[in-house]
């Protein structure tokens, strides 16, 4: 909840968009949501917006539009398809570039390589410098040559085909520059670059259609629609994309095109990428909190080491059973662990068999633990996640299993009862927090 409040406040203050901040926190950061949880989000976003407004009152982008046309809806759908496909490329490129930089172990080497690559890209494509907001403002004002101007190719800005080609290349170079910055350890993220890339795609799409003479589209409208669609699809936060763009541009009149482009592009990305660019790493590790899989969410919050029961009797292989009977009976357990002198786990003894031997075996006084020990059906490592533990219990039809460390030293037992009790306690605690 505190992380969600911080994110909502950050977006509300940075973009002067409190509604988008709240929606982002709900879509991305809260595994589940209730109305009472809405109150701290409202307060944090509103407070940040007020404080930010004291220091900076200007709107981030200015959109001048008379609205949208019915005959342009087909082109909004096409734009959504392009951005949906681009978002899939960007997500996959993200992990490819990060993988390359992960291979560079020395931090200074990583910084130098990243810096040189970024310097070369910025030299060729000056638009890549900074967030890109200035370029977006110029495009929204109708300065369609802002992308190519100030570059070494600006002398060719009178050739429309070159402007189109240069902008398309800039879009892909923006994605690469963003990922290089992150991979090399630079200060940045994917939130603002998503807006800029989407805006550039929207611009070049409408600009190209207008040049072709097929139709005459409102370029500014397609720029902001592209921004919303890119943010919604890459982040898997369609509502955030819609409300953020509507707030920072004042473009509520474009709500329908924003909804169409964002929904379609998000659906295309989601069909290929189950998780967003933010959550895929956590999902791959099995650590993602999600309301879609509540069991996994709760189990990931539980640690096996806190559920190990150490009250079960422990016998040495060479222990005389007759000398340990008092301890065994007082434990009130139906099983005990057997180890050697180095605490290495050797197996288990079931109490039913032990008592049967003590009653019926004429040599019970000389009976050793090693005479009754049986191999455990399976052992659990103390660092395993609870979902895996429960799967093993189901496979072995076992209610109780021994826990060992990586060196096979005995640590105790874990039972389904302990897991279910903790599970229930966490559910009750979550309900208290969210209620």
C-alpha cells in the first residue's frame, strides 16, 4: 500500500495527473483492491498534485483539437495494431539488451560501453537526448520537422520521404537508447520513453497517411492516441494510458479514440506477453503478487523456515529405543527423525511400528534406532517455496515431510496444517489491511 501511494503521488506530482496516478497504482502495484484502500491513494495523489502545483503550474502538453471524426476510427484501429506489435518488440528487446549488459561484469566497462553507444546515437539522432518532451511539444504545435531538425540530416528536411524514414529509425533508436541506458546502469525508466515512442508512431502514421492523400487526419490527435496506446500496452496499464494522456493534454474530448487504440494495442501485447515489462522478471522468479492467482500470491509471502516444527523427537542412529521411550511418549508425536553423529538426516521412525516392536519384540531392550529407521518418502529443502512443497505433498500423499538443508542436515518437519494455518492468517491480515 505504501509503495502504491508513493507511485500514485509520483505520477500525480510529475505529470499533474492525480487520477492517472491512482489508476496506475491500482493497475500495476496493488494485487487486490477494495474501496477503503482507495482513501490513502486519494490523499497521497491529491497532496502530491497540490505540492507540485505550488512550484510548477504549466501543463505538460498543450493539445489544440476540435475533436475526432467518425471516418477516422478505422485509422485509429490501424494505429493501435502498429503500436501493439511495436510494444511486443520493445518488451522482447528489453530482455535481449539487458542480457547483453549482464554479461559485462565490470561496472566501469559497462558504463563506458553504454556511454559510447548512447553518445553515438544522440549524435545521429538528437531527438533521443533527454525524455523527448520538447519534441512532442513541437509536434503538437505543428512543427513536423522537429524530429529531423538539429541533426546532421536537417538539410534534407524538404524531402518528405526522408523525414518519414528518419522518424521511423528514430523510434527504434529511442527504444534501443532507453534500454542501453537501463542496461548500463543509467538513471531512467520506461514510463516516459513509452510516451515518446507512442507519440512518434502516432505522428508518423498520420503524417504518412496525409502525405499519401488517402485521407486527411488530425496529426495531433494521433500523436496523443499513440502515447496512450504505447503506455497502456507496454506497461499493461490501459486505464493509466487513457487517463494520463487525457489529463496532461486536456484531451478529454478524445476519450473514445484513446479507449479504442489503448484497448486494442493492450490486447495485442497481452496475447503475446502475459506479464508487463515491469512484472515479467518477478513472474519468472515466481515472486509476483497477483489477484489473478491469489493462492500463489499468498504462498509467495510465506517462508518455509518459519513453518518448520522442531518439536518432533530426534534420535541418533545408535540410540537405544528403551532409553528414549520417555522422551518419545511425552512428545505426543506420531513420527520421529533419525540422524547420525553429524546431524545428517537418515530417515524416520513411525510410532505405531516403534510401539509394536517395544511390545512384541523380545529383544526390545537392545533395540536401536537404526533397526527401525525407514527412508522418508521425500525430503524438503529449507529454502524451497511453499507452492513447490505443497505439490510434493500432493504427489506423495503426505501430510508431514522432513526438512533438511543443502548438506542434508536435519532441520525439522513441515506439515500441511502449519501451512494452511499460516495461509489463513495471511488472508485475514490482508483483509484487515485492505478493509
